[in-house]
C-alpha cells in the first residue's frame, strides 16, 4: 500500500508519496485574479496566471486552524487528482498534519473527510513539529544525547516552540507566538502603503518582496544607525523594482550601485529599515502591540516549564523549521539571543535543516517506512467499526 | 491691551481633541485585526456569475438562487455540519476543556522586556508620543506628516 504524506500548512501544503524525493508545494488556497474573470485558480494553478497583481485569496485556514472546508475540499480534490498526485484511494494510506491543540471538532471533520469523502484506506494524524523531531532524532543518532529536542516551527499563521522528551511532545510546555509569515507580510504591506506606494491589494507581490529582501538582524541598533546614512555608507537600503506583468514578470532588487530614481514607467519601492524591522516582529511582537513574548524569549520561558534535567538537552538540540527559518540571519539571531539569556553552564546547539519548509514532509516519508508506522494508523475498517473513538485512542493529538 | 493678548499654545491646547484610553485601545485592536486580514479589498468577482452557472433563459424566477449544484449528496450535509467559525471553536474549547494544556494556555505570555518604540512615519526609533492620538514619532518633520495624514483622520 502506498503512503501519501500531506503536511497541510495554512500557507502551503506539502504533498507527495513517501517514495517521492521531494514534495509538491501547493499554496493552500483558492485565488481569484482581478484581471482574469473567467476562472479561479486552485492551489498551484496560480502558476498558470500571468498577471499576479491584485489577487484575491480564499483561505481554508483562520489563525492556523482549518475552518473553511468548502475551500479546503477544492484544494484537496485538486491535490489528489491526476494533475498533482493521482491518488488511488483504495490503495493508499494518508499521513496528515494539523496544528497543536487542534480543536476536537476539526479533528473529527478531518477523519470524516478522509475516510468517508475520499475513502482512504488508513490515516495517521500528527503535527509537523512531531515529525521534525522524529527526523532530527534519526539524523543525529550518532551524537547520542537525544533525550530532548526543541523544535521551533515558525510558519504562516503562528510560531510554535515545542519541547520533546525523546519523541513525545511535552504539551504543558508548548508555547505559541501568534506571529507568522502572514503577519509579517501584512505589516510590510501596511508600512509600504503608508510610506511609499499603495500596495494593500498586492499580497502576492509584497510577500515575494519580503522573501527577496528581508532579513533578521543580529545587530539591530547598529543596523538602525546604518539605515540612517546616505548611499555609499548605507549598505542596507535596496531598491526593489515591482513587476508590472507586461515587461517585468517578477519583482527584483536593483544592484545598489544603480540605485536612485525609478526609470521610465517602472515602479520602485525603497526598502531601508523595513528590511530588518519587519522580521523583528518575530522577536519583538510588542513592536506592533501584540503583547506576547518573542521567539527567543519564549524559548527561555519554555525552559522554565520543563524538567530541569531536560533543559541542557533541549538547549543543545534546537531545530528551526517553517518558512520563516528561510529568512537570512534567523538562526544566528536565535543563537545569539538564546546564548545571551541561557546559563553559561549549558551548551547551545541550533540547527536549521537544508530545507526547513519541507523538513516535516521529508520526515513523514521516513516515518512511513518505519516498521511501526502501520500500527500508528487507523484503518478504514477500524473507523467504520468504532468511529472517532478509534482515532482519539490512536493519535497523539489534543 | 494686555487682556487681549493670549497665548496661542493655551488657545490651541484647549481646542485639542485628545483620544481617551478606550479610543486608543480600540484603534490598536483594529490595527491588530488588520494584520490578520486575508484580503484588503472585496472579492473582485463578487459581481460576476460564472458562465456555466449563469441563469438560463428558460429558468423560472424561483430557481434564480445561485446555489452551486451539489456533486455528491453527502458533501452538502457535510458542509452544514462543519460550518463553525473560529470564535465558535474557541468558545467550544473553552467550555469543554477546562483543565490540561489547551490552545489558551499555550499562548506566549506578555514579554518581560521593555517595549521598544518606533516612529509611525519613518520607522526609526522614536522618543515622542503624539499628544492627541498616542502614536509615536521621532522628529518635527514626522509629526507634521503624522498630523496631516493619520492623526485623528479616521477615528474609530
């Protein structure tokens, strides 16, 4: 029987069979383009769209939880169809991820859709950090000291700090920071729209710009003073040329030596302190008035909630995953902060997988090959016999 | 003569409308809600009928409802059963799960570090607060921009 791995993120879903080497990354949404009025774009169909300005998004997730099934069904239908994965439901088991503390009624609806609508043969539900921990354990097996792993998963809707004892998440010490890629993009949109150019409708373009030019500062005060300077001394400022989707198909950074006024018809945004002040929200949510600890502070707070004996293991095995881990400087910043806050007696070890976006999915592939995997699944027969109870007993969720 | 002279600053000061604490909090909450928005504008296709689903000429008035045809019967029931908003889910969780770690307990607590302040106009560190609305600014120039654009312009 084949196993399909679906890391169902609120921003992008990572999907593929356990035998594939890479997952397909599918935007988990339905998109409408302002200038294409004849159709809608489901998931990765958006790649067929030539004009990506003023996209309208329909998202199945709200604050990281699956609430809109009408949209999710469309995306899943597309993912399981021959266009993407060509799933033979009668011959396939599914491994699907959900957030920590997923609400029971959402869990039930997932069971129901998987078994009754799609008729998969077996199901395993888990969380992306749990998978990441599993892979980190096997990847680092030589070092030996793997009592504890701390997974920091910073995604689209929020960031989770999850301590593990061996492979078991310590639920009472999980911390959620309600800042993710979506908040960063929305804040960048707001800031640019006020300071330079109205871009409130250009979520796609601005998100791309964020990915192209934003970085996490490791010397915030110094970067601020550099950003105050004028061109040759100011090494931070970048001119970003926006796409117009006729001549310029994608936004790009202009080389610093060519910076200056926009040429011809092109539209330009100058990214100066915005380059590092936006990702700062991950570390200081209070900068925009979200009264929560940032990532580094939350990691240290998490250490106060777990057994004292576990702390050195956790601090030495921090894994950074999720899309925000792709921001340049992210790991350096977490290391710098944690090192400065943690006791000198502890070693701090942080790693970022080569692809933090697909790490949980890759791990799902490994897990699917594990001989214990079949015993972690609920089969359709079990579900039909015992209903949701079978799933509640089997899955380590909520 | 002397009684006619008056301080401009005192006069202006009396006219100043200052937002109270509640109004400032309301503004702040709106700003935070905006950070969670999926879209800024309304659905651009809202006025559009998909050509296949557009009403046919031979259809009666009673069938003018634009409801999409159900492909499978179960899907229709299903939609009804799981149509729960996020706030309804939160409430349900609050009622059902009183002890043990939950969505609520997992939320990061307020930071113990002092808050940092940035100019609402230019984004650089700010030392001053707008007397009227409480926004931060860093220099006279930014204050001018702020007063011309945002300050009390759209009051919540």
